[in-house]
């Protein structure tokens, strides 16, 4: 998994093998519980509410914040 650079403040990130939405939220937004924020910004991410599984694909772009934020 890619580790964010402390000085980096990207608006999006590419999914790497082994990444999870929880992990991306933790690493880039400060808390894994912010995964729902990522879901709302990325409607193309398939999410199964009953199993809490987000289906991510290597190379997929995940938007971390709205443009201009």
C-alpha cells in the first residue's frame, strides 16, 4: 500500500493492491471512519451495506475531497 507523504495533500489517489477504503480514509483523511465520506465522493465504488465491503480495483482513482477543498 502506498504511504502518503506527510507534505502531500492530494485530491485523489490511485488504488494499489491490498488497499481498502477504510485504510485510504485512515491514511489520507485521518480516520478510517471517514470511509463513508469517500463513498459519497466516489459513486462508482460498489459498496455492499450488509457486509460492509467496498469493491476497489487496482488502478482505480479515489477522490479524497471535492475540487477546491
